[in-house]
C-alpha cells in the first residue's frame, strides 16, 4: 500500500454539509471521498497533458496520417 501524507483543506459550510450527507448515506469516510475526488481530477489532468503532447507531436510531424496497413507495417507487425 502506498504511503500517505496528511493534508488539510478548508471547505465552505455548504460543501462540508454535503460531504457529511454523502459520507453518511454511502457509508464511506470523508478521507475516501476527498482522496477519490482529487485522484480522479489529477488522473484526468495527466490524461489531458498526455493528449496535448501527443497532439503537439502530431502537428509538429506535419499531421501525417497512416492507414491501418501502414501503421501495422510501421510497427513491424505482419
């Protein structure tokens, strides 16, 4: 299991109320909900960065497109 590090956040009264309502109704801890939400946000952010980088490389390559057959050949798959 990965090690964890404590972090403090300040929530508005409304967010705190909704968080408590959610955790009570789903039987999970605030830590689980916040960790899942932040992890999901960061995973999406990493995916977007990687997609942006792939798009940049594609544009830099002159936006070359390949057929399936050309791509299989380029990858050395027969």
